[in-house]
């Protein structure tokens, strides 16, 4: 059993909560049985090692068996070690280390996607995680992050995706102009979500066609230069008294409306 929370091995795992360590090692932290289960089911190739307390490994014996079948080393660790490794205050007894495997933006558009989310300067980890989760749920083909967006391997982002990180391609560090050019080359309309855009309902029918949604910063939205890359800007109507919608909520509505429109004409996104 791994029992010393101050050992170099434990410290190396704990450092993955910091971006500098993730950048240097190209690894990231997975916390909790749900995230590890999704990785084992959909991307076992990215898992490097897994740690668990005796109680957690007994409670989640199927996870340990799946890890064994995938050839992933499972280390039994004390509660103190799990506490030292975890980014959360109350870890759930299972932690894994995984390799970062971002997709190429060129490969994303070469696959002729029908629904893509492009995040421009999205900085809040919870928002980004929720957008990735919503894109996955809506059957989107990929999520693309521009260079100034938050690190998708940040532990808070990873937790917010609840495993969706392993379900669809994720391209990061992309120049917005390059992403838009590739989208246009693939026959995809780029639609910006913007409070000054055209009323959503007036252009709803267009969403049945291949669409890349462009979402901006939580506080500032999309800057003029970013908006200039879009073919169309749409705003969601506010029928009640709310001042605005949270970015992740608005993105979820936009993605689902597009999924509904595309399925209503009998065409689903490429990865569905």
C-alpha cells in the first residue's frame, strides 16, 4: 500500500492540479469513480495509472477489474495519500492519471462535422466543463478552444464534464481565424451567440444545416474582431425578467436547438 503522502510519487500526482505540471508532463488528474469509469469505457488508452483506497476499490470492484483488463496498474493507497493527491476537499477514494490527447482542428473538420462548439476566450472552468458536457449530450461532433480559453485539463473543468471529455474530440490552442477558415472550407456556417444578434427564432431554420456555434467570454462576450469572423450572430430571447443567461446555459440551449433542427430533417451529427 502507498502510505506516505509526502513521497515523490504522491507529490508528482498532486502537482497535476497546477497548469505548469500538466504542461510539462502532458498528463492530467481524474478524480472519482464516474470520471475513471468513463475513461475506462471510452478511452482506456489514455489512462496511465489508477489509485484507490481499499474501501473504494472494494466498493468499485468493477473499475479495478476493468483497469486490470486494460493493463492499467492499480495502486492501493491510504486515505491520507488520496487526500494529498486530490484537488477536491472530499475525494471519493478513486484517482487516476491520464495522458492529454487533444485532437487536431484539421482532423475535426476533415471529418465533415455537422455540429461543433467553438469557445473563444471562455475562462471559467465550470462553464467550459458544462459546455463540453452539453455538446456531448446534444450529439455535437467536437469542441474547439481558442488559445486564450481555460485549460480543459484543469481539474475543475474535468469534473464539470462528468466524463464527456472522453466522448468527443477536443481541439485546443486554436487560432479563431484558422478554425473559421476550416469550417467554411468544410461547408459549415459559423453562428455567433451574441446579445446584439438577430432574434434566434427568426433564423431558427438555418440551424438544420451544418453549424459551428461561436461562444465568447463570460463577462465580455465576443469582441468585434471575433464577431467579424461569424457568418451570422443570434441572440436568445429573454421572456422573463432575468438580466441575461449564464454562458453555459445559453450554449446548452443553442446546441440543443441545433440538434433538434438537424434531427427534424433526418440528419444527425457525424458522431451520433
